[in-house]
């Protein structure tokens, strides 16, 4: 039976292979300042009005009912739903003038996860996949991780399955454990090594008959999966239960809270990029009850993550990026909802050289469109790649043609000291 999917290889431990070693893992270049990244993705698209860009003087059906509160930066206000984040604005920056051309979830996510406009002929690799390809694994940890479940937009696209994310599951679930990190019961290391040697011999014979790029990618991924199974560093990094209850409570016993904590553990241990999905922002109906329910979870996890990273000396080398599909319509609809709105929205960035307390750009009186310093998705992508030490003009080949990882984007220089 062919092993044809990423999950098949993650389950390779059930075959009992061992003796795991990856001599081809990329070693860190000592001349390069290593940077990591944690992406918090607000699945569905958060309202700019009810987060980082409130408009308290707008009509009631635009401004909503949450009000505006002062932040740590004089003259800058956030939504009343973000009191904790407001207090630590000195640790992060906000772009209030983002705009996109995509209003459909799937294409909008592909766009913002890659910094490149979606194409019909191929799937552009996400930031995490590019990081995986450029820098490889470290300490046996998967370079690209998604918490709790993946989205098509956060995959490797034309880079192939070897650079798809490792999927953790929900770290807030009762009895949470990550699958595929141990060999099956009753299989010794010697038996595992023998089976691995047999598989290698069979693969060698098979490859004499076919030279498939996909098979090569899967072979590379299978080796990484095997290495993960044998790595005590990996098992320790995923063991969120070893964290003190006090810190787990500080993050919040929620999906995003424990997701951010797990992301910090993984980054600290060697993962290059971890994406934490936080759902519930696609509020076409009853917007205010919905965001009132989910936003406090974000407002607890996000500032705690920044403070935790800072205390551990990791914030200087870790980019924290808060993004979503797009924004929400300035005006509440007849169902009390806010619909898709790509023409103007906000994102937040922290760490890895990003200057805290900075607000880039300005939206109009309804938070509908940028009126000062508009920033494109390509600009955001170029900024992310520059921070992570990846050439924004980098080209790969797909379908026999060169494809840029970022086209026409310019890093947002105002974000840096």
C-alpha cells in the first residue's frame, strides 16, 4: 500500500521503524541571526472597528457598542474588548491601513499567508513552508507547525509535502498528547532499525523503476517524521503539561491560550514557524455577541505571549504576527452582523526588531479604507520575509517556470527602530 499523504507519514511510527537519524538536516548558518515566527490567525477575519481601530465618533451602527479605551501610547485607542492588549501596546506595532483584493475566504487566506496574490494554476507556498525549505529542521523539531488544525492556505503548495506543516491537535483538549511521537508498544529499537533498513532497500529497488519528484519529497518527509519519533527534545517540547499551572492559567485555558503557550514551547526548542488558529470571527449574524465571546480569549493570550517571550529573552528573535482573512464591513447589516471587507483592516506585529508602540497608516472615519500610508498584502509579506532573513526576490521553480515568493512588495520601514 503506497504511503501517499502527509498524515500517512506521520503515522509511520505504527510500522515500527527506528534507528532514526537525519544527517541531511540543515545546520544553522552561524553568520545569520536566526529568527523565528509565531502567527496568530484570526480565522474568518476580525473587525478592525472592534479591535485595533475603533471609531468612537462614528454613527452607532458603525462604531458598535464596545467603545474605545486608551492604550499605553498616548493618543492611541483600541476597542473596549482589548483592555490587556491596550496596556502593552509599547511591546507591539499595528498597521491600520492594510487592504486586499480578495473577499473570498480561501483566496484571501492564501494571499495573506503567502504575501502573494493567489493564482489559478498553482498554490503559492505559505510563509511557514518557505521557512521550512530555506532553513530546514532544528533539534529534530518540525520547522513548520500548525495548532490545532491546518488550513489549505497554510500548506506548502508547489514546494511539495516535505514542507507541509506538522499538525498538533488541540492543546487545550483534556489529556492532550501529540500523536506519532513514540514507537508502538512491543517494538524494540533493534527491530525498528531492521525494519527501517528493509524499507530503505525496497525503496532503492522501487526508485530504479520510477523517478518521481513527489516520491523524493515524500522520502524526505518520511525521514523527518522518523527523526521526530526518536527525538526526546521533540517529546519534551510538545509536553505542555509540564508547564506550571500558574503560567497555563495566565495564557488562558482556551484553544488560543494553550495554543500560544505550545507555540512558545516549540519556538523555544527549535521550531521555525508556528501558526495558531483562532476561529469564530466570521460574524455575518449577531456580530457583537460573537466577538464579545471570543475576543477576550485573544486579549488574554496575546499579551501573555509577548510578556512570556520577553521574559525568556525570545522576543528579540521571534516575530509575532496577528493576521486574519480580511476585515469586516464598517456598517452592521440587518442581521446585526459584519460581512467580509478586504478594503481596509488592521494587523499587529511584535518582536524581531519591530518597534513597539508604533501605529502605521490611518483609515477613514468609518475604518473602511486607508487614507494615509496604505499597506498591501505584498508589503506585509516582504516585511515578514525581511525580518526572517529571506530574500524577498527569491525565486523557486514551479511547472517549469520561475515563481517569486513575493512580487512587488516593499517592507514597511516604519515598523523598525
